[in-house]
């Protein structure tokens, strides 16, 4: 039986509901889900596999007969555990993979109780189609300003300062949970999101920006760890004005020692990352780096990495960038005060250039 028209909601209406309920399995939810959704699975991972096998090998009726009891039991449990305190006017939106029986059963029970629950029309698959269509054109609505500079210049902290002062920042490294470099993995083995979850996070960030204001973003490769930037966003970033920041080698080195201190506790993991440079660095040098990594001699290791790996890569990337930098800001130090002052200057520059092509050429 198809739900009534008032029980169906299009993807464009997801922000009008009080709660978004994902009725899929924990495994499906972990791969990706609507922003802000809570997982209330009506079948466990194992139960869904069993029902699917029975559906294919026996009959749809046998699968529904067994799965229906499990679904009813789980829905009752979720209502009792999570929703007893919801008021009469609570409006939840429920979805599953295709907007089918799992979410339909959940909505039926919620509406029988008296809540104006709705089912996401087309389910997660419809959301995914909408998201991909949005990512294809959303980036063109914004004026991006790209922040570049050699490793250790505090670019991430600059973006944070821009945010604190009211600027719009697309934090690609934060969304990808990776700094986009050889040693850019998050501490303690924190996993990156899958590509679908990364794209959902990008879409959710972009749709909240004001097109009338500039959006700052750090210069990144097309790939950040295992996450890839969508084509439209990548093109928008490569065409954007480039602001370059630089600092004395000693300041950058000290910054890296602070920011990447966690590798001291993960020497074998650090050595494993460095081993990926085999064939790209002389064997003798790479062996020295591996010894330093395992011995925790980060000061020596990071200094040589900057000279022989990071800085050469940065220079090559700068040469390939399609736009000439608007200027280079040479910072005497990477203190909070200095970074905040630079952020203020960039905000003023970007805001003054809104609606026209920026022309500043800056050397400090």
C-alpha cells in the first residue's frame, strides 16, 4: 500500500522536520546518512542479510513474514527508548534505502500514535541523486579565495582565525579528517570518512554559505587522503584568487614539531608512512628517516622532510597553479596575534573585492 501524499516529503523539505530518522542498518548508516540523522535501524546488519537471502532463495512472502516480526519489535523498542518524551506536535522524517517498507512501517506506527511523521520520497537513493546534482552546480555560486603556502605556515590556524572573525571557511581537511600530506593522517588512527560521507559533508557545508560573501579554502590536491574533491568544486578552487603565506624556516619547523608531535607515540606507523617514499627519495636518506622515526628523533626528521620533500612539492604545485598569487604574506612568527592580524587583512581584502576581479600584488 502506497503512503498518502501528506506522508511523503521530497528531499528539498528535509530541513523542515524536527528529527530525521534513518531506519537502515548500522552498516548502511556508517557508510553515509543525511546530515543530522539518527540511526534507528528496523533490522540489524545480520537480520537484513538473512531476510535478503530468504527473499531470493525462498519467496518475498517468507522474507516479509520473518522480517516483519523483527521490524515491529525494533520499531517498538525505538519508540520506547528514544521518543517517549516527544510532544504532540513533533514532526519526524523517516527514510530507508529507497523509501520502501522499512521507513514505511516506521512512519505508520508513528502516525498511529499521533505524530505527523513523513517518509522521505525515494529514500536515501533520492537524497544521493539530489546531492550529486547540487554538488555539480553549487560551487559556481561562491567566490572562493585559496590560502596557500609551504608546510608549517599555520594555514589551518589561519582558516580557524578567519572563522572566528566571521569569515566563511570551507575546511576541506576537517571534513576529510586528513591534512592531505604524507604525514597528514589524523592522530590515533582516526579513520577518514568514505567518499559518499565526505561528499555529504561537503554539500552540507556549501549549502549553508552566503553567496554574497567570500569563502576561504586551503590549497589542496584533488585528493585529500582517500577522499576526492568533486569536479565542480575542484574547478572552482583552481580558478580562485590565491593568497600565499610564508614564515621563517625556524618558525615553520617549530610549528610542525607542535602540530605533529603525536607521531612520537606512533613510531611504526610513522615509519610505515615514510616507507611510501621509496623510489622517490635516495635510499640512504630514506633509511636515515626511518631510523629517526623509530627513535623518535622528530626534530631532525621534520627538518629534512621540509627541505627534501615538502618544500619541493610545494614549489612544484605553485608553478602548476593556473593563477598568479595575489601576493605573499611573510609572517615574522606564527603566533595567535600575527595569524589573527593576517586573517583580518584578508577578510578586508576579500570583502573589498567582492563583485570585481581582485588585482592586489603583495610582497611583505
